[in-house]
C-alpha cells in the first residue's frame, strides 16, 4: 500500500503543475480543472516520489508537480504495475492503469526548465473508473485485476 504525497493540476499542457489539497476525480475524464482532463486514456498521471528523488540526487531542485504529474506517490512501485491494474485511491476513487511511460515528440517546457524529465520513463497513466475526491495523504492500494468489471 502506498500513499498520495501531492495532488497537482495545471491550466495548460506541457507545464509544471501546482499542488492542491484535494481535487475531484471525474469518471472517464480525470482531475477537475486540470489541463490533461479528457476522455483519452491518459486522464490522471502518477509519478513516485522515489523517481523525483533520483533527480534531486543528480542536483536538480525539483518539487511535486514539476514533472506535470497529477499524483505524486510514495511506497508503491508504479512502473512494475501491468496495464489494466486497478488502483483504489482514498475511499472512493478507482483508477485503471492504461499506459506506462510515454513518448515525448519534442522536449517540453518541463524539460527546458528542469533539464531532464523522468515522466516518460517512470510515470504511469490511468483512467478514472469511479469518481470521488482525492486528498493529499490518501492511501493508494493495488487491487486484484478482477475487482472491477465496469465500462
């Protein structure tokens, strides 16, 4: 079991996200008022604090949301999760892993600001199966893949 260290949103794609105390997760959409919300498969992105720590150890001064991740996590091995894995966040939210890593066609503002981006290698993407509010400090639990058989 892991936990949510930060919930992050932004007004525009390709930029750092700013932390909020909590945010509604909307079914088949993503986080309310986030630039990445939409009906695509990459509705909510997750990045482990352990990945951010690698960048800090290289001398970069980075914070939660600097890699445009929606949820910064701890104590959960995100990149080992197979596609289709269900994640329970807090009391209500159910996410499904839809993509591991991503291909960046060109360096974004994050790359130019931070110097390197771990999101393409170590970030994961999910879609929202069950709505609810995600709070900083919520537990995140990996569920059996047979847990949910919804849309």
